[in-house]
C-alpha cells in the first residue's frame, strides 16, 4: 500500500474517514481485535 496507504490510514484514524486519501478501491474500515472483538481503530482496507 505504501505512502498513500499510510496517508489514508492516518485520515481514517483521525476520524475524518477521508476516502479521497485512499488508493483506488480502498476505503476506511473499523479494525477490531479478533480475540476480543473490540474495535480499536480505523484503517485503510480493500
């Protein structure tokens, strides 16, 4: 994903969910812990 992915993840984590920062076909998604099902942040994902 590279630098553009980092920029997207930063935008998602910042709460703006600015998908314009995401590479094509990526969106902001909530990231949850598989073990506890707790949402701990937002990241850029396909």
